[in-house]
C-alpha cells in the first residue's frame, strides 16, 4: 500500500520548467514537493542521449538568466553539458531533498469541498496539494509510427529518445525512419560507422548552416571573472534571435531571403542534383521547424548512404520494402520521428471542477489555456510550457522564466486575498484564444503549405507563440487579478479578485 503526503505546491517534472519552478518556490519560502517519473533530473536532456544530441539554440541563452554558465564548451551546447548544467543547478539550490524520484503521476482530481488536488502515482503513492504545477513538457513521449509488418522484423528497433547504447551499430545495415531534428543530428554521426545507411524521408526539413564553434578559454575566463560581460553577451544574443520572429508572422519577404540562404546551403553541400532535389522542401520555410546543421547534407554524398523518398510499404523479417517495390535489407531500424507534441496532453488524467477532464476536453475541442498557464474549470492548476508557448526563433527558457514568475504571483494572490482557490474566467480565456488564433492563422505555420507537429488534427496551431517572446514577457509580467475569480476560505461565493 502506498504512502500519502501533503504539501502546499506540488510540481511535476524536473526539466527546465520543474526545476525553475522549484527554485522560485524555495526562494519565496513556500512548502513544496516535486515528483519525477525517472531516476534523475533533466527531462528532455536526460532522456535524449543519442549520438550528436545538442541544443539548436545558442548555449548562453539556453540557460536560466539567474544561473549563467561561463563554462559552455561550444556555441551550441551538447546534451551531456546541458544535463550536467541542470544537475549543477539542482545541487546548488539543494533541490534533491524536495524531489521524489520514480514517481510518475497517473492522475489528479480536484476536491471542490476541501479545495485541494488529490494526485496519484503509478506506484500507488498519493499526494494532497493546494496547487499543482505541471512542468511535464511536450517532448517526452516518443512518436513511433506503426509500420506494416514491423512485428515480424527480427532485427533491432529503437527510437532516438530511447537510444540503445548496448546495441553496436558498427558494421550493421541501418534504416533511419524520419528526418526531423534528432535525425539531422545523429545521422551524420552513425553514417561513418555502419555498413550501409538507408534514410527514409517523408518530408525534407529546411536546414540552415549551424554557426557552432568552440568557446575559447579566454572567453570562459572573462565570463567567469566578470559576469556582467556574459550578461551583455547573452542580451545581444537574445535580441539577435528575437529579430527573427518578424519573418514568422507576416514578413514573407524576410523568410524568402532566409529560404534562398537555405537553398544555397543545399547546393553547396550536396553534389548529386537528384539528391538535392529530394532534399529540397516544397513548402515555405518556417512552416515546419527550421533546423541547423553543417554535416547532415554532406552525409548524402557518401556511397554507402541512400535517401529513400518512397513511402514504406512493408517491413519484413530482415528488410524494408518501399512503395516503389524496392527491398532494402537492414539489421536495425532507428526511428527519428520526434515526439507526440499535441498528443502529449492526451495522457493528462486531470479531473477539474464538476468532473471535467482536461485530456478529454482538449481532445474534443483542442488545447486552450490562458497564456499557456491556467485553464478555466481547473482551479489552482498551472502549466509551464503549456499550449502555444513554444518558440521557433528563440529560447524557451525565457518563456519558462516568465511563466514561473506568473505562477508565483498567482500563489501570492491566493495569500493576499486569504483565498484557497484561483481560476481564470472562461470569457477571458475564450477572448485570449480568439486573438491568439487570429494571429496564428496569418503566420507561416498555417499558410506555408505544410502539415507539421505544430498543428493538431483540426489543423489548428496549438504549439507556438505567435510573435516576439518579449511581448509574452510584457503580457505576463504582472497577473491581472480581474482575469481571475478567487474564492475565500471563509465563504462559498466566487467573486473576481479585482
């Protein structure tokens, strides 16, 4: 039989979101606990350990503003360094004593009588908390396609996010299914080791050069001894990245310039005209996630690498047959097919007011929140990096910090009003989403001529923030009490906070 514990604020997850929230809760002296399904902190950067895994946002902005790292080894940090950074942050702020590892949340239920959340885990343990902060992220459930006949395959299969390091790919015939961000990183790493590499591509990504270089020791020393210099450098990087948002939200001329740059990148790196044609997207740049790489395209100049753009018709015991009828003998299949981004919320068994279930509601109507943080009908529940708070041009850590501050202010509102319940008004949430979607419909994500994981099954963008990150910061810098209804402990009336 499991144990039962109580806390004021329960945080779920220990990626950037969960750790950032935990640090803020500790700073403000609140009682809190953190649940983590795995055996260590790190989230995405713990789970993804495939060859070549690295961030595609510059290192010095892909970190907490209050916890700068002067020792990044490269402009774009590799996965082990980011994971080490998160473990360092955890140790520095003494967070491990607040974390329960191996605690995967199986469900949560709002208790309207006691005005608390009852949270259960797969191990049978339960928690009661006044507030729940879900920092689960969207890049944690691998998307594995169901290939016809794959159950017959006698070789090795695994997803890039569950890389099997015990299986030696050297000398093997390997098929890679998918050409997303992960594949673009690991394909060049495994190509020199395998006997033959066959890459099955459904839709090519737009790829631009990666301005990656080693950080010189003198610069590391300077950042270490004069932190203000690093803050200025970080700020310059941030605004350089922020300027790219213009191209995503209507400045098609700027995006066309970037697309020409990407086309030149393909021509400069791929010798064969037919392969170049296959690697060139037929949709507007920005419609799907823009990737960065200096070594992906040259991989297809190798004689032992094949690019297959015909679909997969069948998987046999030792081969894959494409839709043109060509059989490709393989010993292993590696899925570089990304994650269930929109579908990640389908697993949230959170029951709110009047028996409403958030997974069911979002499945039926689409994921809608207020600034990606709060949801009408679900008091005292907060999301970090929730729907429509992803970025295609800058660091999501900036968004996380904005959200953590916002949640902290909501908790302060509860205390200031001697309340035990805070909930965003339905009309406010509806008006926010109308405005949000009107902007998204005019962006390249919706008008670029592609189908991407940014869009749900209805073709509605539930993933990215439409525009500048600093505007999100401005709009979430202060909680508007009039957008919420608070209930006081001593009464049953639900009245606006303002």
